[in-house]
C-alpha cells in the first residue's frame, strides 16, 4: 500500500503522508508523493494540491531505518520529488503540523506555499550528524527567511517554532484549528486569485538579511564558526553553502551544496556522529527485556545522602517534576545539601535561564528528612552515601525493613558489588545500580547496573526513568568499576606509566585534550580528588598484589596533594582559581621516581600518548564485551561520549579502534609491548580483539 494517501475535496487534491512515526522520507513514501502529484496533474478536475502529514509530523526528514541501505539512494531521490513538486503545473501547498525537519523541511521549501499549525517545529538538523541539508535546504531557506537566520539554523541545527518562522516569512499563513481544512481553504483562495506558483528558487536572498554586505558578514560568521566548532567540519561547510546562496544563482548554489555534502558524507567525523546517533538509540534496547515489559509506576523518589552526588541526583528528579524526599544522617549535612541545591538553581536564575518562581517550585518538591519513616512510600530510592560497603550494608538493611513492597532500591555506587548490596535485603529483585556521573545534574550518562537477580520490570522501569530524567541509560553487568570506570582504570594505569617514562602530566593531558577528551587524566583526577582514586587503589591492589601500576599517584597523595580541593595535586592551584599550573613539586617527585626505577626519560610523541591511553580503554572494552558486562561495543562508545567528556566527533573508543582497523590496533599494541618498560601483560590483546582482528572484523560490525 502506498505511504501517500490521495483524495480530493472538490478541486483540491489532498496528499497525506503516512509513514509512522514521523513520516520519514523513505523510498515508498518518496514514490507515493511523486505518483500522487502526477495523479493530481493528470486529473483535469483538480486545480491545486495540499501536501500534508499527521498532527505529529509533516515529516521528520530522511527515514533513518533506510540509512546505509540501497533504498536510501534509489530513485526517486528526494531532490527529484522536490523537483516534481516545484515544477508542477498546479499550485502545491504544504500543510505542516508537528515538525518539518531536515528533508521534511526541504520538501516543504519545494512547495509553492506553506501553511502551518502554531507550535510546529521547523529545522534543518543535519549538522548534528556531521552533514548539511543536501536537498536544496541550504539554497532555499536563505531565499525564504534571509541569510542571517538561515545560517544560524543550518549551522546550529536548532529548530524554531512556527510562530517565529511565520514572522520570518516561512509561512504564508498560520492556521488555528483544523489544519487540513484551513489548507484546503487557502488552496481555493490561491486558485481563485489566479493559481500562481511561486518558487522559492526564483527569489534572491534579501540584502537586508546580510548586514554590512556579504564579504564582511561571512568573514565575521566564518571566524565565529571556526571558533565554536573545533573538530567539526560540517558547520563551516554549511556556511559555505549559505554563502553560495547569497552570492551565486540557484543552480550554481545547488552544485556547491551537492559537492560539499558529498565531502561530508564520506568524512570520518560524520561517520562518527552517525554512529553516536544510532548507538544512543541501540543502548535503550536490552535483548531479553522487550519493550512491552511491564513497568512500575514512579511518582515519588527518595535520595539517601545529600552530598555531591545525592544533591545532583535530587535535582534530576525535581527538574522533571518528580518529588524527592532527601534523607541524611545529621541535620547539618541535610541543611548543607539542600542549600547547595538551592544555590545551583539560583545561579541558573542569575544567568536568566530560570525564573525565581521556578526556583521556588523546584525547591518545594524537596522534602528533607532524617527519618526513614518519611521515605517508606517512595517508588524508588537512590542511595548515594559513602563508598563503603559497611555503610551501604546498614542503609540497605534499613531500606529492606522500611520501604513499601515494590519500591526500587537503587545504589549509586561507582565500584562496589551490586549483588552483594542486593544480598543485604530480602528483595534482591528490587535492587539495581544507578551510577550517575559527576556533576549528576549535568552529565547525560546513567550507567544502569543489572544485578544477577534484578527483576526485568525493575530494569525496564529504570531504563524508562533514565529517559524521563533526560539521561542516556546504558546497561552494565556487575563487576568492579562496571564499564566506564573499569576501563578508565587501565587508562589511568597507562597514564602513570607514561609519567615514569618521561612525560609530564601537562604533556599527557594536552595530548588527549587535543585529541578530543575535555580533560586529560591528571586534570580530571585533580578535579575528582586524588584521594578518591587512592582509596580505591588501596582496596584493588590489596586484592591483586601482582598487578603493576605506577606509584606516582600514591606519592602525590602522600604529600596531601588531593587536587583542586587542597589547591595542590598533579598541578598547583591558586585559591578560588581552577587554572592548573605545572607543579615543580610534582616534577621533582617524578624525577626521583624515575631515578628509583632506573628509567632514563625519553621524549614520547603525542600520537603514542593518545594511542596508549585510548587503546588501553579499547582492550579493556573488548574484555568487557567478552564477559558480557557490556552488551555491545556501541554502548561502550556512548558511555565515553556522555559520561567521560569525549568529543562526539570521535565516535567513542571502540569506534576509533574500528576506524584504525583492528589488525592495525593489534600491531600498535604489539609495538607498545616491545617497549622495555612496558608491562608485557598489559598489551596482550583481549581474546575478542584478537579474534576479530584475525577475522578482519570490527567491534561495531
Ligand atoms: P559525599 O561524601 O559527597 O556524600 C555522601 C553523603 O552521604 C554525605 O553527605 C554523608 O553525610 C551522607 N551519608 C553517609 N552515610 C549516610 C547514611 N548512613 N545515611 C544517610 N546519609 C549518609 O559522596 P559522593 O561523592 O556524593 O558519593 C556518594 C556515592 O556516589 C558513593 O557511593 C560514590 O562512590 C558514588 N559516586 C560518586 C561520584 C563522584 O564523582 N563523586 C560519581 C559517581 C558515583
């Protein structure tokens, strides 16, 4: 059956797109639109056409299910469909509700008229996938709404609402109430007044929308884009297209768009961004927990511990209207925690991103308490007390006796065994790990730790809740450090070895920051607190006394250099200033440690630094996949993109390994293993990596 339904209302043909959920412009729909337009042209009784979608979407653009399949490039291409519409012998009116994004917007721009419902989202978000609108959007939108606004929309990818679009001249009419009826009436008026068929392509860009003239305007814009999008080539190419729309005739501009689109689609950055897009969607799928798994209702939450994490977790809930009862041991800690949350909101209000009234509304959703009786009725309780099994044990034993049946008991532990925590209760099926990342109200990642006995409904509910609080939930199995922190442990070990071999902390940090991490390992450790890692290392290396690691981090801690909080860590800090200054004390400490180890320092290249750190992540990631702790390589990538500050244009560590080619990854690792100071065990490829490399396959296959 066609995905474009055809009917007539008197002399008006109505074509309704029908490809749920958002009328993605897949091959069947493209054929349907083209054929329906032909039918309307062939019918002598038809005088004009209305092209519309559903209340939810005119069209969300390309059909992502078609990506990387032959259908994506099959004829008719979207450009051909737009051509058919634009050159139709009868006027075509786009009737737009819900959203018109990407190709959907380009389709609307090819119509002779546009009418829309208030609230509709209009946008060209291709840049978010490292692309540019490739079906004329870069040429038509500036002609319709002016260069400045079009440039802003295309470069940022951010949509605008119909009301704003109407003011800019995008719409010929906004229609309250029944959109299609209004569109038909509009089409009749068009017919009555001579059935003109204005084409956006025939217009020229309004000179007033290019203040100061094209040269000055685009020079300034170019400088801004270069600064704002380091590492991302697409925004600059979007700019070049809009510049062509201003400076060149339409057909020439289309050639520029076509050429630059071709460059982007094959670029590694766009591949990485598309990978990240699909990876994020894949992460929400758990093979043995189908989408229709029953969920438990979550109306109210409780958080235990109002420290760094508890405060941020509380904010996540109240930001989406879920009331939180916040429990602490002592009144003083409770007051401090609540005051910190208030201060965070007030800072947001000061920046104008929230009203004082909203601050009060959010704060009113918090009920502070010192009593477990007050949290008993919560649907989910998230424990965020000290990272100490004895403390967690007491908390979970108390929860077991106080919480109502069916409440989800979640722990924010970053390393401890969730199965042991579950065993402190009589209801292990209700226990789950919800590992938030600091700052918990900002970082998008939520690592969801599935215990051996965690109920499927508990897992499904927690996954859905992650979406509700606007996080990306990624499932991990139980192990020390789960996915993200178990991998970062190997990355930190390598960073330590690099110091022993001659690197300075600033050299290591700078190399990986240039590569794409927002912070290198040493700046990160100073921010998180070196004592935290020290505490964990003491436990870990007691369990594994033979494991080699650099003692430099312990030596730094022994000097009381815990990081920013003590104004001294791997770097020196001035009070009240987060700027990291190279530390002569650390330099001296490193020199002595190299002497003690008998290592002659050498110059290590940035490439070696990056590969040693990133491939350390990759090898541990492969191990996690083999053990089933991570469900898929793309989950690991998402964890690094959303929880560890890795730039999205990198696509993630496993994507990076795939892009190098796994045989090459193994070769590089063998080279590192040959280094006389290397721990030979470290660079032994994980069995999965070795296997895939030998078979010439990739992680994300
Ligand atoms: P924190 O020291 O800032 O806060 C812990 C809070 O818990 C304190 O306010 C303390 O008074 C309170 N508390 C301790 N025992 C309690 C009890 N029995 N009942 C009620 N309250 C109690 O610690 P944090 O950094 O917020 O870490 C909390 C948890 O989150 C730990 O398990 C930690 O491993 C984990 N975590 C921390 C981070 C991070 O970056 N800080 C990131 C992810 C996970």
